[in-house]
C-alpha cells in the first residue's frame, strides 16, 4: 500500500500516466483479494494471504481515488495513442487490461456491498451490467459467459465464484419474498407465477453456466449453489 501512495505522489511529477498505470497494477493485485465480504459466509483463500492487515474500505477508497485519476488523465481503455507510445506494463494489450481490471474490481466490490445490504434487485441489476453471468438459459448466452470467464485475467476471475454464489443468494431471497407474498394472498396471481418462473429460469442458467466452466471452483461454492438452487426450485 505504501508503494501505491509513492507512485501516486510521483505522478505529480514527470510522466503522471506512467506512474498511475503502475499504481493501478499494484492496487489491482491487492484489491482482488479483499473485495469479497465476509458476510457471504465464505472467505476466498486469497484473503488469508494478507491476514487482515488490509482494511477493505480504505483500499476501496484508495482504488476509487486512482480510478478518478485515470479518468482525469484521459488514460481510458481507448487512449491507444499513449499506450502505443509508452510500453508501460509489458505491451498495449496488457496496459489496457490493467485499467479494465481496476473498474471490474470496483464494480464487483459495489455488487458485494449491495448484496450485504440485502438490496437484492439492485445487486442483480448491477452485476447484469457487467455481463459476466448469463441472464437466461439460452445455450448461446451460457456458452458466451463461460468463454468470457476463461478469457478474463486471473485477478478478475478470482472473486467470480463468490460473486456467482452471491447472485444465487439474491435470486433465492427474491424467490422467498415472492413465496411469502403468495402464501399471504388469497390466490396466486399471474404476476407471482411469472416472477417465480423467471427466477427459476435464471437459477437454471447459472447452474448450466457452472457446468460449462473449464475451471474447477472451490467445493464450498458448489455446495452453496446446490443448496440455494434446491431452495429456489
């Protein structure tokens, strides 16, 4: 973390874009290990590496500050002229991905915060904007997301199993809410049936997605997904 502050300070002199890119590279590595919240009931193994020495909120504030500097400097993923002329990380493609990773991680952190706040629909809407998980059970959609998983950098893939479980938790909570409303009603209306059907279809898509992944997920993820899928169905 001290190194990040050092590069941020250095960005005030000389070539600010170069120093900011280095700061982004460092914060990405640290941030990927802490964005998953413990309230999910599961802690990814990557968190133990830092043994609680890093405060999640402070790191998110620092990452947000860096993201603002990236935008202010015009160092977006479309800033090809600078990235071509300055081979800052290893090549232009990696430099562009370095910036993308930062914004992916910040968005995932925001998603986990929404889940912890039990803002189920807001969390679903937020994660859907990232296009990481299938929104329906159509084979093409499931296959696309499974392929995307393999193409993402490791720092983005690392928290995705817990994001997947958190998304299933949102669906389970929404299904439970619909069931509660239905049980208190005198009759089941068409809207409730449609809502339940859509939730179950989405859960089915997530299970199909897991089956298409070429990577093995942690055992607790499989257990959690199976349990919540049974609750929804």
